[in-house]
């Protein structure tokens, strides 16, 4: 019969590690920028939105289609930077440990 207290201890450890990872992700801030530089979005590595910068030129000559295109480009740029950063920062051994791998 499995030890329920041991399982609870393991679960608590995993929850603690997950919270620490979430906190680390929230502390990493990245900026994605549209190709023309008119829109920049600021997000953390937990993919939480933190802010946006819109160029004065785009604000003064607002066009919803152009804005949507720039937002998509900025988000795509953010995603590329996030992937690159995660590949640099991830300690695969700790990730395997969290997931229960060997």
C-alpha cells in the first residue's frame, strides 16, 4: 500500500517548485516590437501583459488594420524572444525533476 503521507509530501514539494518557477517567470520581462517599430508590447515570461508603446505617428494616423498587423508582429517577436530566453535559462535537470523524469 502506498504511503499517503509520502505522496502528500511529494505533492507539496511539486507545488512549491511550481510556485518558485512561476515567480521566476514573472520576473523575466521581454519586449516584442513590430517590424516598423511603431508598436512594442511588454510582457513577462509567464505571458502576462504588462504594457504597450504605440508610436506617435501611429496614434495620430490610427488605422485599425495597421494596428492589428503591428500587434501581431510585436507578439510574434515577443514569442521568439521568449523561446530563445527559455532555451538559455531552462535547467533541463530541474525541469525533469519537476515532471518526475529521471
